[in-house]
């Protein structure tokens, strides 16, 4: 993506040719939390004053002495302040009418449901915190949480935060080995799981997986078990280690646990994310700055109102769930919806049934999910009244313009702004995003950095590239919710994020800025192809493919090419009524050539009924690369349907 390798004239990026514009409506601007563009200038003039202003929306036991202590790459935010995340997400709302407001609306996959008011949440968090303390958890101890999308997950996190015990939430689709790797890395002494969960009508054996993991986790002394799917009498319990959640909380009675007065930099959680070395990285997030960053961005990016019913469809096992299901929304006193299961159970309209049932007004989901809904067709959302929706959001990966427009028109009735947000596990909070009452939207663009966030796009030498060019996305100023380090590996933190461009945080993503300064995210740098000396983002090729009416979804990877060095292989899922074959291959190759240029034409195109995805709907391009390179397939435990790989592998091998 270096400017020295920019494609020649005639190969203009398909993304930068996007000419559709969606300004905020007068009606939306009139009620927006932020509608004056001057907020950007004010924040840029004094970033610390801006963040101090946002921090006053949080309750502090002791105010800060300094907003920021910055010694790159070490940051301390709200130095000297004392705070508690659990208090901010629960206790303080009991001082107003919010005590009787719904905090969590839970929809189980089988159709069961629960509503917890803020008063209910306060009671359950206190009972859980009391149980943790009684079972030996102390301030500073690490607690591993391996649960499906049930309210007990949020309750457990807030109970840990209450007593100052950092939690590490492990996605409920991970294998026993993945659990033990994470538990052992952070030295967790306590674990929380469930007998099982529900997915596409099937029971997910969480307890069985946790039991296998515990065989190699000597530091864990106690496992608290939520009873979700089975008769408790039929669940094997390890005497002396396993304790039923409902019994432990019953023993707590109405006990109240005073929230710990914690330093603003006290560790809140460790969350593991994949790394280039194959060993997961435990990103450490602290308390004060993280609360400020997540609460502020949640309020203003989604234009939050008291009456909103907010639904982020992510799993809490990922950072999106931490920041925008639990901590940010609950700190703001939101009504948050949690759904346990699959979007296609019992049918492909389950999401839209839920939106209608609970009058959801803010929906935050992934581009991969949106493209899946596109492939399923308009008939499913058309069965339901979606008029309650007011703001739509996307997160997790770049979104192609066609999916963006479909989302707005079909789901949002061509009236809802779409906030396409860029951030990552390491950043903790949204960093590049529209502000729906201010920003003129461009489909496929995350638009501009959030106020007080300073980003840039650099070339190989670390020089800022001119508008209209691409390069490496960096952040040039600290932000409150940033991860402070990698747990137990400070050197890796420095090397991976701060050494590539000294003084800048290197996100590992590529980006382009158009002539108006809008940011267009191109995906991970290692997903950028170097074809005959030209750097091409996989997202650009995917976007071009999906813009063809026959293609519902596509994934692109680089493959070895003896002449060009690197070629392009595309895996495409077609819409109903279209068939694969040689003619369709040539049609799509020509289409990509028309959109981007001849150099971007895929060398190979394969048609598959499904793409390999995790249960959180992210495409596993790594596995496609393993197939292309003839490698033994890596970890497939997080795939929603592992059988898909066999047919893709066979098709690929037959093409060789």
C-alpha cells in the first residue's frame, strides 16, 4: 500500500469512485446529541480538556490530579482518580427513575426471555460478588469466564469489577486447549462456566469443554457453574472444585458488597486476541479511561436516548461485547438486548422477529452478517415491522458499499443513518466513525476519526500520504480506552504496536483517504496483496465482486504465482437463481477488471454455498489460505460449520 506502488491511472480504487452521499436529515439533526461540526475543532484545540469533559459523565470516588500522563508507549489516564466500573454500570442508576428501567432484555434461543431492571441487576451483581469473595476471590485475582450469551455473563463481569478482580472472558466457541492457554497465561485462580448453551437448537457442552481444559489448569481451584440447559442432577460436578451458581448466590441472600475504590489504572480485564505468532495476546485494559472512552463513544456514535432499546449482536466473548454490550451501554443507563443464539434459528428471520418484538431502535452488527442477510433475501425482513429502528451500526471488518446500501435501504427503510465504526481489541473504543447528526455518509467509508482522536495514513517510510492515496493506518495521540500492555509481555506490546512507526500506534490495518479526507479501511496489512508490484486490498476485490448482482458474499486471499509473485483467489457465494461455472468465472473476472483494473482480476474463482465463518460471523480467511498453500488446517474449533472446509478443499485441489 505504499504510495510508490500505487496502481497506474485507470486502476482507480473502486472504493474511491463511490459517489452516493447520505447527509443527516433535518429531523435527525434537530434531535441529535451532537449536531455542530465545531465539536471537532474544539476537541482538537485541547484534547485533554475534551476527555476531561467526557469524564465528568462518570462517577468518581476521587477526582483526578492530571488527565493524562503520556510517556510513549505508556499512558496513564485520569491520574490519581479512584473509580469502580460496577458502581458506574449499576449502583448510580439506582439514585433515579432508572432503577426500574430495563437494563438487560434477554432472549434465549429456545424462546425463553427475561428482563432485568437496574434494581434487579444490582441485586444479582451483589449476590455474585459476595459469592466470589466467599469462595476465595480477592482483589487482583484473575477470573476466567466461559459462558454463552446469557445475563449471567454480564453479571459475572460486573461482580468481578466490583471487587477489583480482573476477568478474562473466553468465547464460548473456543476449545479446551484454547481455554487452558488463556487461563494459564493470565494465571486465573477461579473460573465460571455453564452446563451448556443453545445454538441452532442444539446444546453446546460448555461444562464438558471446561472440564477438559481444567485438566491442564493447575491454578484454578474453583469453578462456578450456571445451570442453563440440563437438569442439574444430570450434570457431572467435580466434588471440591465445582459449585452451582444458583446455590452460591442463594447463600449470598441479600448481601451487599461495597464496590472497591480502585485506582483509575487498576486492571479491569484481560482479553485475548490472535497474533501473528499464533500465540494469543492478552490485551490488558484498565478502568477509568476505558469507562470514559466506551461510555462517551456509545452515547455519541449511536446518538443514544433514554428511551432507546439498544442491540449489539456481537458475542461478549469479543471486545465489541465488552465495550458495547456491557460497560459502555450500562454506564450510560441503556436498555441492552442480549440474544443467545443463531440468526437463522428457527428460521432466517429471527433477528427481525427480535427487532419487532422488542421495538429495537439501535442495531449494531457485523458486515459479514449483513451480507448473509442479503443472500437470504429481502423477504425475511419484509415479514416484520422494523419501523422502530433509528440508528444502524456496523463493526468488525470493512463493509462493502453494496452491503452498506442494502442495510440502510432494506433494514433501515432508507431513513436510518449507518455508522460504520473502526476500532479493535487493542483500542477498546471506537476511533474512526461517523457522527450521525453531523457526518455526510459515504457507503463503505468509516468517514473520520472521533473528536480528539488523531489518525493518519503513512507510507513505508513513515511519511503522511497525500489525500487520494493509501498506506498504513496509525494513531498519533493516546486515547482513554487504549490497552495498556500485553499481559506478561511488555516487550511484545512495544514491538508489535509502537516500533514500526516510532511515536505512532500502528494498527496493522491499511487505509486510504479520498480527496475529501474520508477514511476507507482496507483490512489487515497481511490481507493486502502485492500483485506484480501493485498493492491491492483484499477488501477492494471483495467489494468489487459483491457489487455484481450475482454475488452475495466473497472472500479473497493471495496465492503464489510464478510470474506475478502473488495472485488472487476468490471464493464466492452466489445469490439464488445464479449458477457457477466457467461462464460465471469469466463474468466476474471481467467485472472486477472493470471496477478496479486488469491487475486485480482473480486468477481463480471458486463457488461455495457457504464461506467458513466463526460463530460470531467473521470469515476465516486464514483457513482459506491454509487450503491454498496445502497446509494442514489450523484450529477450526471456532467455525460455525466445519464441514464447509471439506468441499472447498476438494474443489481447490481439483483445480490444481
